[in-house]
């Protein structure tokens, strides 16, 4: 049952979208990172997630398309509760540790009296620049661990 809830959360990744000036479509994908030793070297591979187990390392990708859009916009995403955020790939997002009430760099966030850790992150948001928007498409990603 818990696995179904996690996949439902991953499928929706609700809690954010993009600004609505012109159509922006977001397609989400979830991959499991597998590590194995081949010929004495550690090889990391991504494979589409079909089942997830506690401790699995996952990569979530948000591919956005915005044909004809020329101005910047924001893409935001909730981190499912069954995942512990680790890091973002490429673009540095703003994060929230309080369900989207406040935003900032992770280093500046606090939870109670302590400095927030990556596992405290509840939401992410990325600013897509005018130049990136003019390209019409892009990919944002982050990694997490299944709790």
C-alpha cells in the first residue's frame, strides 16, 4: 500500500507548476540509480523506476516544454514525503523546508533552532531564465533517497 502511495505521489509531484502566461507542459520521470562493479570499476546506471525500496537512490526529472515562450518563469515541485531530497542537478533551486511558505538557499534555511539539512526539504523551485525559455524546452532534476 505504501508503495502505491509513493508512486501516486511521484506521478503527481503536486504542489507546483509553472506560471500560466502561455502553455508550459511538464513531464515527470522517476529513475532508480543502480551501482555495480564491472571490471574493477564502479558503474552507475539509471533505469526507469518500477518498484522502489527503502534506501534506493532515485533521480526525478522534470522536462518542461514551452513553445513560443520568451520570458522567464518558475517551475516548482513538492518532494514526496517518502523521499529525502539529496541534491539538484545542474540548476540550483530555491528550497522550502516548510511546505512552500518560505524559500531560499538551503544554507540559509532553519528548522527550529538548527540549520536545515537536505532531508528537511519539502519543496523545490527553479527559475527558468528568458534565454532558457526561448529555447522552448529543458530538463530539471534532483536526486533523493527512498525513506
